[in-house]
């Protein structure tokens, strides 16, 4: 459906727990203006249109988030094809209840 296979996802609450672990990278794939208006501390902004340029150390767990979940699903598929261990955050920033900076 929608051209996507099975997408591994977690909730925003589960993400909060995962970010406490080492070797995790949170990619916020919203546009830079959206990111500047509020993002999760420690996240890296890389708009979905630039996702092909993403690199990370081996064995890094990558979580992708956007505003609602649509763009992060697109980024997920691209990163999965590149061999990354990637997980989508369901509901995106709209579901995030933690602090933003």
C-alpha cells in the first residue's frame, strides 16, 4: 500500500526511551524552518530531499521523524535500501510529548 513494504515503527514514547541509549541517531527530516521552530534535543536535521547524503558510523541505530509520519516513511525506505538499521517514529512531532528546543 502506498508503495511501501513493512516499515518498522515505534511510538514517540518509545523513542524517548531509545534516545537514552548510546549509538542512536535521530534524523528529523522536516525542512529547516520547521526544525528551527522546535525539535528534539540531539536530533540532526536532514530534509527528506537530502536523505541520500546521510552517513553514520557502522552499527548506528537510526530513527527518522517528521511532522506527521509521511516524510519519515519515505526517508525510511531510502535509508533501508542503503543498508541502515532504521526505524520510523509513528505520528512524528505531532505525537511527541517531550521537550523541544
